[in-house]
């Protein structure tokens, strides 16, 4: 049975331990950002203005992605395809040893008739031991959909 005088000291020690563990978890990025959505999804389609030339639309899309920190990694204009490099700065979450734990990239495809562009913001959350959890980023969907719609949407 615990001595009543020692109980406050034990509770204080337990509280301190919990506080330290929770503090370390949050300081090392223990949880994925709120914008991260696990699994497939997040794809959005934007109808383009009928008078918009495809070459102009493609260049505008590359420019808009670049303004948000998404640099092209692969572009195939003939196929209407763009994939960006991983962007580790969209939401910065750094774990132990400086490991960046969250990344977002954009895959964009124009449909064959060039009347719409489909934006897919892939994201991954680092679980540790080389394992990345796949998903998508809701803020990237909303931000890019709004900007692209304003620039070249119908």
C-alpha cells in the first residue's frame, strides 16, 4: 500500500513522464499533418475554357505549380502529362535526426480532347524504418483547384 505522503510525488513523476513523452512526440512530428488524408482519392477535375489553346494551358499549369513550390520532374506535353518532384516544404514536419517526414507531389493529366485537366496531389507520411504511408493532401487539392480554375477554368 502506498504512503499518502509519497502519492503527490509519484503523481508528479508520472505527470512529468507523460508530459516529456508527449512533448517529444510532437517535437519530432509524431502525427501526420491535418491536411493528410490516408489512402487513394483527392483527384479533382477542372474544365478548361473552350477558347484556351492547349500549349498555353500546359505552360500556365507548369507556372501555377511552380508558384506553389512544385517543380516538374517529368513532363510529356504530347501526352498532356506533368509529374512534380516531391515537395517537402508544403507542410514541414521534421523528425529525429532532421528526417523530413511529409511530402507532396502533383500528378496532372489533360484528357485526350484537352478540355479538362485532372490534378492528383499525392502525399506520403514517413512512418519510420523506410516505410511511407500513401495518401493525398486536402490543402493541395483545394489550393490548386482554386488557382487553376481562376487562371484557365471554364
